[in-house]
């Protein structure tokens, strides 16, 4: 096959299947190719082969955690969960303010008192391996603490804040692997997340913060300067 | 992808098809970071990628019952949905006419996929990088730009400073060469 010889019919079909799989066709050509999928199983098979063949490129991309709210929105859109503020707080009197609430409140207080003053120690939670990372800039301008219990990680901003129009992005660094973005740090308060599959908590892992454009790195790779890196230490 | 992981994902998709929310949650946990990377790579905009990712999982929930018959490996099916949705968004942004939903290909029933087919696919993936490196840099770059960044023929033509038809015939030949190499 040289650059000059026209493609054979078989080659043209194969190329068309590739173009359809890649989303390169438009207009009438695209419509025809899509229509052909349902009448020509061999062609549909070729398109699927191209999807399989090229998916390897996507599998090579560095995973980027989506913010936890994305999952909540999906649940809401599918009617799987009510949003935290879905019920109107002004609507009716909540039960705990009514007469039953007063009685319930009394028992709740009694139960709490019982737990608090009970001679036995009931408050010890089952211990889970935990790690901690203290991220601080060299000049002391910012400090962020990450606490990992099991696979749940809580990251809290302690001091400092990104510049206007910038955000701090959290990265998971493991030996011999590309950095994985764990998302963008909220400007106030903290964030809690579950570690994505493939990341294993260990004292060999490190957490880093990079300074990125608002909303986080547009490419999924750290683009801004890394402002702090810290190792996970056993708690 | 190991056989074990493939089987796990297939089971999660089948359970999702039956309306199992727990399985859908587990599927999200196992695959969302990868699919987010796919849409982000194409859209290069965090808020838009996040919104697109939501669309993608809504589609996965709604389309899970059609997965069993389309013959794609689970990860390819998921990546294809994510990629097509992101490309639709990208083309809409440029207010160009939307390209054909190649996703349609994944709704066509396949002849029964055999275990051999799965093995062939795994081998092809290993070959992909090797074969891309055998193409000229510009050709390999174009294939990556089209797949990972959603570049159109018009984008490639602008980038190479060549007419669209020239770029098209050049990319078609690169793709055929890639297929021959990967299939060896």
C-alpha cells in the first residue's frame, strides 16, 4: 500500500468503520454509516473491533477523581436519592419541635447521659489502620491536613488559601505510578472522599498539592507548581 | 485488564441492568476516575467534564440492559459511552453539526463473543503502543489527537496546514497500517 494507490473496497470499508468509531464522520456520510450498522453485521463488527482496539489509548490515561458532588447529582437525576435540602424546611413543623419531639428529646438526653456517665468505656471504636499527612508550604503560608482511615480520606484546609482565580488540587503519588488527582480542595472547610480503586494506603504513598487554574487542572495532569508534598505516616 | 476484573465489571453492569443501585454505585466507584479522565482529556474543562460525567453515568444506568448483547468488553463499552458523550459536547461547543453517534455500534447485537475474542483483544492492546511508535510521529500524534482529544478532520487540517481531503486520506492509511500491525 503506497500513498498513491487508491484504497481497495475492503480497505475503504475498514477505514470507514474506523472513522465511525472515532467520530470523524459527519453529515450524510455519518447518517449512512450509522444506518449501515443495523443492516450490515460485518460492518458493525468492524466498528466494534475499532472501539476495542483504540480503547487501549484511553486505558492509558491517568485516572482523575471526580468531586463527590458529581455522584450525588447522578443519584438525584436518577431519583435514587433526595438532595440534602430537597424538603422545604419552612413546610410544617418538624417532629422534633412538636410535643412528641419534647418527649423524644427527653429520652434522647437520658440516653446520651447514660452513655456519657456509664462507668464502662463504650466509646472505643474498632481500630482501623490510619495514616496522616501534614502538608505545609515551606514559607509557612499554608497548611493542609489529610487523615486516612481505611479507604476514607478527609482533607482539611487549616491555614492559607489559593489566590483568586486559582485552586489547589490534591494528588496521590505512589512509587512507580503516575500521580492521580483526588480532586480540587474546597476553598473553605474540608472534603471527604473514598480512595478510588487501584490506590492502596501505605506509608510509601505521598500526597501533594499543586496550584492550578480555577476548577482544577484542565488536562488531568498537574500543570501548576507543586506547593507541598507530604508522606503518609502511621497514626 | 485481568479476566477477574473483566468478570467483576460485567457482573456489576448486569446487576445495574436489573436496577441494583448498590451495583451501580460500585461500578461508579470502580470506573468513574478513568471515565472522568477520558472526558477531561477531550473537553479540557473541569466543570464541563464533571457535567458530562454525570450524563455518562445516567446513560450507563439507562443502557446497562443493552450491554450484554453488544459484545464489547466492559471497559470498552464504558469508555465508548464517555468518549462519544464528550465528543458530542465538544462539537456542540464549536456549533458544528454533531457527528454520528458511533455509540450506535455498541447497541447492535454481536455474534456470541468467545473467550478467544477476549484474548485477542488483550493482545491487541499490548500491541497498540508498540504499533503507534512504528508510525511516523505526525501520524501517531494525529491518531492520539483524534481519539484522546476529539480532534476532527478540520482540526487536523488546520494543524497540518493541509486540505481536509489530503489529511483524511493520510489518516485513513495510518489507521489501516495500525490495524495491520496490531493484528499481527
